[in-house]
C-alpha cells in the first residue's frame, strides 16, 4: 500500500448549493472509503476537500475516491480529482509541499494540475538522465492582479527546490523567486528590457532566484508584439538559469492564444489560466483568515460579507485576495470593538465565534426596511413610472404561473437626465422582484459604461462577463451606458466587445438577471445602433422627466423631515428659493435634479451642525439662516433666475 494525498475539486454549482454546510460533506465521502485505506480528512472547504489515504496504486486511489463520491452524491458535483504520491522519506519534502498546495490554495486549479504533473514527470526525467529539461519549462500565467501571482511563484520555486531541480538558495530561504514588471520606464518597480536583462544576469540574482515572474501586460497595450518577440529572444541568454513565468491579465481565448503562440515559438511553454475568482472562492479565503486566528464564523455572516465584496468591486479596482484580507481585518476589528462594548457593560463575550450582528456595519448602506412597493410610493413625481412597473411585474408573474406563456424579457432602458431617480428606481425594482419571486437575490450592482471596458484587447469580454456573473439573480445597473458606443467613425472596439458580451449574457440569463442601461434619451437611442440584438433584448423603456420646481422643493423637505427638526422659516425660505430657480438652468444638461437638491440639503445641515457645535448644542435644528448660508454659496446662488430690469434705477 502506498500513501497519497488527494484533492477533490467540486463544481461551482454544487459548492454554492451546499455552502452553508461549511464543507462538511467531506465526512460523507470518508464513509464510502474502505477502512483499510486509512483515509483521513485533511481539509474540508467550500469548493474542495483534501484527503490523505492509502491505496495499491494511484489508479486504485482514484477509483476508490470516485466510488465513494458517487455513493454519497450520485453523478453530481465532482469537477476533478488530483492525486500525488507521498513517496519515501527522501522525498518527504516534495510531499509536504504538494500537501500544502492542495490544501491552502483557492481558485488555482490549473496551477495545481501543473504541480501534479511535475510530481509525476520529474522522477521519470531523473531515470532518463534528463532532469535538466525541467529548468527549460516556462509558463504563461493568465490571471488578474491581486489573485495570487506571488503565491504561485513562491510555491513553484519551493517545489522545484524540494524536487532538487535547483539547489537551496544562498540566502537560506525555502522559496527562490523574483518579480519584474515590464514597462516603458525603470521606476516604481517597472523595468525596460536592458535593466531587466542586467538584473537577471546579476550573479546574486542567479544564486537566490530560480523562478522569475515577468509581468508582460505592458506589451498588450497597442499590441507591441514585435517588442515582446525581441524581449523573448534576449531571455534565451538566461534560460539555463531560470524558469520564467510570464503573467498577463485573464483574457478571452483568441487574445490569450495569440500571446501563447508567440512565446511558444521560441520557448518551451505551458499555460496556467486562473479565471476571476467566484464569490465562494473569495469567501473561502476570507474564512481561512478568520479560522487561522481561531475565530469561527457562523454561516449567517455570508450574505453580509458577500455584499461587502460586491461593494468593493463597484469602482472597478478590486484586488482579489488583498481586498479579502482587508475585509477580514475590518471584520476582526469590528468584532473586537463589539466585544469591548459588551465587556464595558459587564456582559459576557465569546471571542472565538463570529455572528452577523457583530459585523452589520461592514456594509456601507443598510437595506431598505420598507417593502419595495412602499419605497416606490415614497418617491416624488413617480406616479406614471410606478404604474408601468406594476404592469411589468404583473405580466411577468402571469407568465411564470402559466407554462404556455413565454416569460417576457425583463431587461430595461432608463432614459432621462441625471438625478431624476433612475438609480433609486432600479434598486427598488430589484427589491420588488426579489419579494415577488422573480429574482433570486434582488441585489444591486451599479457600474458606469466605462467600467465594463478593460485595458487590453481580449480583456473586456472577460471583465464584462465577470461583472454579469456577480449579478446573476440580481440587478445590473449600467449608468452612462452610451459610453460604450458612438456612431462616429472613431473606433471603439472595446465598447463593442462589452456590448456583444452583454447581449450574450442577457440572453443566456434572461430569467435570472435584470440588466438596466441608463442615460440621456438621445445618446441611449444611438447606443441601440451598436448591435442589432440589443434593442430587442431591452424592450422595456422607462423615461424619467426632469423634476419641476414644486417637486424639487418637496424632495428637499422630505429629506429634512426624515432626519432633522426645523423651524418654519427654513421651509418658507426653501420654497422661495426653488420657485426662483432659472428655467434655463433646469432645462440644461448641467442640471442634476435631485442630486442638486441633495447637495443643497447636505450643505444646509452642514451649516447647522457647525452653528450648533460652536454654540455647544448637541441637538441639530435646521434654521432659516442655515439655508440662506448654504444657498448663498456660488454653486447654488448662480442658479437663481435674474429678473431683467429695463431703464434706469
């Protein structure tokens, strides 16, 4: 009998369905493994389990595990099984690293396949006397920033040292790698070709770095393929000293293959593709941060943490595991603060558990406590839009209850100027559709059209598809969607790429995602020309007209009444102000409608807060003088109608 370590990777659908079990299905697999295999569950996670066991051969090990899985979960849920042999005492270090990689990496299945292949190949290469070939093997790794490139370099270099393909580095470390980012200038960690080659030729580098991570994203911009070929030719001079791992962003297949073919023309190359991580994979990393310091979360925190992850993605600058680590640290600090408050009151605490109530503040905006329809009824000037939404919801519900009727497309176009309530209404529609059983989650994801466009050719479709994936079961709101296309002769290939991907996602998930595109009426009509399929997939049009003066005043007072006490003079002054707004300004594209009102409201209570603070008062009461001071500032007083006077005063 030989000893093996196995990693059973699960399908994402299966893992999602059983996420709240916290990976406890691993114990169900153990029950189906014969006792003589001495199986031990090493790690049980959301998306994989790791098992140590004995078997006559790797083939038998795989067969035992497959049978045990099929017994517990017939014909569902298992993506693949990776197996590595422990070997004898002399190669124990190899087993140690394989076990660590199988148990501690998330979302890097393709990399783990390469490690498994190395463990199988290298002993055979040694028998052939061709072990140096392993040093000639380079890699092209497609993964986005923050997704663990340094982790891959460290793990690969440690593994090659354990295999004795390279000696231990002179600095005594277990890992031996370096990272270089290619760019136009040698500053802030960026290297040009000459400085990169000088660094790699340096004897100290050769003694302490056997794996070189080379970020070549720079060459994708403007498709600098000839420059990249020249770099690769120069790298042949140091091929005997390093295994080179090239990094590019995760791209769609055609763009990825172009880079892969270029590199493989001159180098021995294998590819590693790490797709953008799913929410569950990110949750897995978050969970490990906490359990690593013996804090054990309850499953009731998953929705809150997932929502926070989505909020972090909104500005288009999400840094993978780095962002997850930041969220984990914030959660730990919030729990410590909550526990400190309890201790101050003489209450008992449990420092080893974490429940949702302890971290509710990590989500920046609390969910609306009203029902969706009640929240809609609160909005000013939305009577026609409310009636249309009720009609749409009724039609969908009838279709859902009648198998003979095809469910209508729910994707929508919102037209109108900024600040007319488009974002607010889209958010409420998501809530209503969740309450009515039309959408599973009803969450809200807000992006601008520009957010869907990536930096390099082939990256936009991936970015757009990832944004859509996050939005399944929810609302994807795309503001200023017209930025994706114009009908001039200017090329906007990236925008078209995003639109094409959106159309595919809208069709494939027409019953499980609501896409709302919003913008000015004329520009949105131009956008419909970008692709013949976009208009038919977004049949619902809601137009949001500008607010009139009375409605603007009502919105202002609604905000005031909701949060503050105020004197009668403030209401009178506000009414006079809105009645005096310039009609010309209100009809211009510069006018931001309710956003203009919110800015004025926030400036008013800011003035009141300062006044009350200086007077030593803790309670804020809004006064006429606060409104006069706020509306008198330049950005507000220039919008008042100026009466023309004929003749002399």
